[in-house]
């Protein structure tokens, strides 16, 4: 009764072939990730030490640590977040909760999508023109961070808008029906249920901001500085640029040092990504409807 | 029954007066008529039933009363609806209007807040933040909605995680926490088991002493059990308004009303 016909056999063979093919493709995809991480850890891990993380470079950057660059990246990210998070969340709330669907909102949405597609080197040039020259911030942490903020604004806006729109419409209608204003509804029902999604977006923004090189090269990051920055109008070193410098610009560089820098940078990004994954899992566990 | 902190819409209303007046109402979406020819008065402390098949315009009618057309740009309301003799289209403070009218939806909407916060939300929106006062309101409303005994030990758990029938009673408690003058129920029993339905119906019979109730229902017999008068909506028109019992005993103007209540279509 259940003997395989020739057609059954052919279908079965075909499905095995496809499973193998698709599986191989997937395997190939993981390969670069494993290779990159493996190389970085193998070659970079021996360099990592307390000294490496918390002292400055010495001997023309061929020895010593990366503390100024590490601190600089953290500073750049923090100032960028201070600018982009309030702005992005405000815009997303307006677009999702207030704006009606007309040509103006559609134009804004289009602008946001296009902003996300602008190459980072173009952002860099815009940053030079706008912040360094026009606003006269000079090449400084402020100018570099604002450039980064504008570049990552779409990430915050899109993530926030999506988590706001994931809150069912019925909740809003129930609130409006009992006489709540739009803001009361947002404040009491929509935002508390979207906040984890918004946080996930912000963290992803951090990891993107930390890794960028082009936008900060001309706006505020320096090759080498003997002193730590004193305020946001100073220049700073940054991990991503430091990595570029030590790998290509300095003769006589010990082989392992650039790998150490890269390992620190990628660890920061991975740490942030894991945090965002953990948050999302927490969110799923806490889902309230 | 004017809620704490709410501004009266008009001078003191007298029981038995017209609570809601509807004249030549026409509702359309993108110029397509959804409901027209609606003319009737709903009196205070009356349970007014609205029956009719899907797409008859029943829900649009409730939305128009509450000025929810504000949130639906393509929805247009013409004609006149008065609440406490005030034309609702002229009310600037729509929040004052909505807070006087409690709404219960077909599918229970337990907000993703604790049971306590669900019921305390409306008083809080009006600025009531005194915990002791809120405790009293929450207990009173949950008791009146016949839910208190089932949830009194877990007021901190999520309202949206209750069973369907419990959530629907929670939404009724929430509507009552508004201290409403009128309650609008839109097919409240769709997602509720028969036993809970009967319990809620008993609650409604009690509530009529204090509030005016509009009961939109897909169950003809439910209208017969509860409503003093009933309107029959069909294909975007109000075909018939009358004493509920008359619709069932054949005192009807329109044959279609009779066919509908006897289950020949719809």
C-alpha cells in the first residue's frame, strides 16, 4: 500500500539534493564570521591586557595601549546618542501617532529612507560643511558626534516607529474612547509597551556608531593625540580610526597590535548586539497580549 | 452622575428626559454612505437596543456619538446628534463628552496594564491620584461588573491575560470607572461564553437605574431580554424603531424587521 512509486522516489531525491545545497550555502555564510573572529582572537588576544586597555600609545604608537582611542569612541557614541535619541524618538512618535497620511508625511518618510541610504563618506563631507565650518565647532568631538547622530538617525526613527506600531490599535481606541487625549494615550499605554523595542533600536545604533570611521575622520577624530580631550570642542582619538592608522600608516608596527585593536572594537559591537538580543528575548517573554 | 473633575455639558438633567437625540443622521466613508435616515430619541435610564446584520452601520453609529470620527479622516458625519441636548458636533471639549460615555467593544480590550490599573486608568486621566480613593473606585467598579470576587487576590496581574469573559467584565468595570452617564455596548457577547453573558446581562439590568444604555447586539433574543425599545438597522438605514416587544409580536411597519427577528435572514 505504501510502496514508493517512481515519482515518489524522484521527489525524494530532489528534496534531499535541495536540502544539501541550501545547507551548504548557509554553511558558507557562517565561514567568514568564524574566520574573522577566529583570526582576531588567535592573533589579538595575546595583546589584550589591563595595560593595553588603560594606557596610552607609546613609541610612535608601536607600543603601549589604546586608552585614548577607547575613551574617544565611548565619548563619540555618548554625545551622538544624546543628540539622535531624543530627536529620533520625538520624530518617530510624531510620525506614528500624530501625523496624518498626506504628501508631507510621505515626503518625510521618503527622506528618512534616503537618509539611511546615503554613503557614510557623504555624511562626513556634510559634517565638515555643516558642523566644522558653518557652525564653527571646528574638528571636534561635537562635530564628529553630530555627524554620527545624523547618520544613525534613521535607525532610531525606524526602530521606534516599528515598535510603536506593534502596539495594537485597539488599545489606543479604548483609551481615546474613555476621554484620553492622544498624549495621555501615548504616555500611559503606547510608550510603556514600546519601550523595549525602542531600546533595542538604540543599542543597535550604538554598535553602528562605534564602528564608523569615515564620518569622524574629517570631523573630529585624530591620528594621535598626546593628551585626553578636555571638552566636546577638543579632538579625540577613536578606535575605528586608530585601527586604520596602526594597520596601514605606521611602519614597524608589531604584527599583533592591530589585531588587538580590532578585537577590542569588535567585542564592543558584539557586546552591544548581544545586549539587544537579550532585550528582545526579555521582551518576548514579557509580551503582554 | 457627573464624574469628579468633569465640567457639566449642560444644566442638571432630569430623569426621563431625552438623553440622546438623533436627527437625519448620515455617515459616509469616502463619500460612500454607511448609514442614513436615522431619527430617534433615547431616553434617560432606557436600555435601547440596536439590532441588524453586519454592515448595517451599527458600529459607525456608536463612533459618531462619541466623536470618534476625529480619528478616521475618511469618515464624515452629517445631521445632528445631541447628548444632554447639546449638539455633539459643536462640543470643543470632546474629552469631556467621551468621558461621560462608556464604551464596551465586541472583542474585549484588556489594556496591557494590571487589573487595578485598567480600572484606575480613567480616574487617573481625570487627575485622581489618591490611592485610597482609587482603591474604593476599583473595588466598586469591579464589584458592579461582577468580577471582584474572581480577581480581588490578584489585582496586580495583567488585565490582558484574563480569560475572554473576564476581560469583557474588566472592560465593563473600566467603562464604569468613568462614572458614565451613558454606556454603549457593541456586541459585547461575541467572545463571551453563555454563562458570562447572562451574568453581564444581569449587571446591565442593575445598571439601568443609574445610566442610559445603548445595546448593539447580534443576538435578537438578547435585545428582547434587555431592551425597552429597539431599532432595526439594515443596509445602512434605520428601518424600524419601536417598543422591543412589538417587534417580536408583529406590530411592525416593515416586513423586513419581522423577517429578521424571526431569523429568516441575516
